[in-house]
């Protein structure tokens, strides 16, 4: 985020997470933006994502679909 709360886009290939640590994805840190066809996903839908870890393999988690700006980060 910039000082004026505008987002900027920087592509990264990977994120380092030490064993035992966690990563909370958010617009103010690391996040993931995906596009869906209009009407395909609705707020509250659960979407599976599979993350691949160098040493521990793959982990599948569920993300909740939210409308941009509808979730307070505070």
C-alpha cells in the first residue's frame, strides 16, 4: 500500500515462511488476487487453494470470497 492507501502490484515468485510460523494474507502485506468470470463466485463462497512448500509438500486451504473493501483489517 502507498501512503494514500492505493495498492500497487509487485509480482513475487515465493514467500519465505519459517517452520512453525504463519502467514496472514492481506492487502497490506502479501496477498493473492485472482480473477473469476462475472457471477462465478459470490461473497461467502469457499475457494480451495493449494500452496506448495519446498520441504513439506503441498497444503490445500479454503479461502472465503469477500468483496473488495468489505473487510476491516483493524
